């Protein structure tokens, strides 16, 4: 006798792959809804957001191909929400607290539960995380270099923004009262609500078509598939201990150290030896470090392997509490999410390069070149803006490094010049590749970019960068890339070199010039004479 689809059990790889595509398509659709309904250029133009699905335990089931630093710790976010809140159908929980499931304060996350038709059994969760151009704090853009998290902006613990389908106006009012651009924030928050609600609708439709048990079985099969696949990848790496370290930016800056222990299909990753946390914004908490590890593991695995929490099953992560990679409350973490994350990846890849010769490319630019603008234009309109800027990618054994791209823990686009000049009182004076900034080698590294902004009104500027005092390294005899550099140019053309972590006011007619690092070269250059 034939059984209905609702009674079938997932038994073969074809069915598992079909459900993988269904789950991932929901995350993709959530992202489309968020992009098309958002107000800010940072979300609708740069695509600084990420969407994912979770199972009933909070483990990440599927994600869209969005931003690694957002996604690698999504399961910690959903688990925190599921544990902290008494949930019911129609709820949407909002949070940004880095020590309670967030990343850094500008990344506001929404989580919506998905219940069985009886409204009692929690079956899934959906997540939409987006970088908001301002969440209060000491500087416009909320990306300043402060010594504690209280100065960085409004801290939102897990709290319901929508309860049983109705918006909680008091919560929204509290958030909007603490930001510089409430209208833009209101629009972006509404876009995130629409995104997670679309995710809930799509999962509910799948439950109606296939049944809860089939979907749950498919999710477990997908995660088991990822765990097995990564275990096979680890078996190909020779057993042993592999170490690497680097500093955030030059001598005297915080050190990040890692040792990888490979034994069969298991991997232990230990960050002992890393520096203590610092009295500035470059601290990374454990969720960020986990995201970096998740990204590195995903790079090792074949593209056909599903991206979910199963990738973490063969891995043990050890992070010293209170360190630069394991910061604890109330450490400042705005830059840990964007800068220290890049260095953590560099260090993990350096250790893997020892374990897997020829597999790992040279260092990419190693920074996100974080730039925030804010102020009030001549009409009295308050504005804030945040942008990360592309650079060079490291070359590999068989390829040159790409130029002018975002790398590793970021996956955003550039903001089009037209969008910038419409939204802000500035003029983009230059935007081109920074020629010969990539490292030399048999395969040269990619070039960074040059981006110049002229102020038309007064602009409050925050610049948060690394790789200004140290260069992205080459690999296998390849040359190092050029580090980045930043200058403020006055109306007469005189230049002043800027500190990598700067906060200042640009006067009308002044120009900010940002030159981003290139990528390292790979292999010794071979004479063609």
C-alpha cells in the first residue's frame, strides 16, 4: 500500500538534496524581501544582512549565501532566544547584545519561531540579521573606538518586537528614541520583520505539504551529511599539531595565536596564547571566533556540502575567556566583529597552510576598512552612513589574486556612487584600483582600491581599520602586499596621514582618501628571460 507524502520518511540522498534546496530557497527569499523593503543604502545597496533557518533545537539548518561573520554563530542566537523567551505563534524577537546571541551592536537580529499547527510545538526558527547605520553611542554610525560596550550604542537583550502578530510599539519607541536616524531605522526594522514573517510562511507551507516529521528528519540528515563530509576532509590532513600567530596591526598590538590538533576525523582548535582583551573596540567575543572557524571549515569543504551546524560536529573550539578572541562583558566589540575577525581567519589559514601545503592562498587584505559618516545637512536633515571598502585577495598556487573585492568574513557589495551622493552631502572624487598594491610572486596578489570622498557639508567621520602598520603576507615565497593608508586632504591639497582608528570632523571642501591593502603573492617569481 502506498503511503502519503506526509507519512514518508526521508531515506535517500536525492530526497535530502531536494529538502536542502527547499530550505536554502526560503533563506534566499527572506533576503530578497529584506533587501527590497529596506530603507538604508547599507542594507538595500551594500546587502549588509544575512538570513538563515534553524531547527527546533536552534541549530542552523540552512543559510543564504550572505555574510560569514553574521552566519557562523546563528545557532547561538536562536538557542539564546529559545531559552530566554516564552514564545508563541506570531512572535518576533529582536536583539543586538553581543553577549546574548548578537555580533556587535549595529547588527540587529530578529528571530521568529515556527510552530506546529496546534500552536504548541516549536518546530523551527528563522533569523534575519542586518547592520543598521546607527544604533546610538558616542559617534554617528556607532563604530567608534571606545573602551567599553556601553559607549558603543543601545544594547537590546532578547525582547519581543512583535507579540502574537501585533507589534509591541513601546519596544520600537525605545529603540528609535536612542538612535540618530529614527525614520531610517523604523523602515529597516519593518523590513526585517517582513523578512522573518516570509520565512515563517514558507516553512508553514512546507509543513503542510510534507509534514513536520519528514522535515525534521530531512534537517537531521542534512546536518549528519555535513558532519560526515567534513570528517572525511579532516582525514585527508596529516595528523599533527599546527601553530600560527599574528598581531592585529604591527608590533605592540594584540596577538592572536592558534594551534590546530588534527587526529583522524577530529579537529581541536585552541586559541591559548592570544593576548588579553584590550581597552578599545577590537575585542572579539567567542561567537565571532566561532564564526571565523565555521567560515574556515566551510572553505575546506566541497561546495556540494550543505552549510549548517553539522560542520561543527567534528570540531572542538577552545577560547580563553577574557582574551582578544574571547572577550567578556563589558568589553567593547564594534571592531572585533569586522577587524579582529579578519585576523582570526588569517591565523587559522596560516596554520592550515602548514597542514595542507599548496591548498591555502596568501593573505587577503585582512581588514574591512570601516568608514562611518554622520551629521546634519543644510536642510537640517540628520544622516548617518556606514561602509566597508574592498581590497586585494591573496593569490593561490594556481591563480592570481582578485582585485577590488571584499574577502573572508565580509560578503557585501560596494555602495554605488550615485546612491552615496544622493543620500549624503558628499562627492566621490575617485574610485579605482590601487595599482601594484598586491604582493609579487609567480602568482601576484590582487590590488586594493582607492576611494576619495569630498565633504560638501561638515561630516563627523569614524575610521576603524587594521593592516595599516603591517602588511598582508605572501605565501610559498610570494611577496607581501602593500598595507593600507588613509589621508585627509585640505582644500589646498595638503595631506595629513590618519591614524588607523580615527574620529574627526571633515570641513566642507576637505577630501578623505582611503587606499586599501592588496593581497599577498604566491610563489617565487620565475624569470621569463
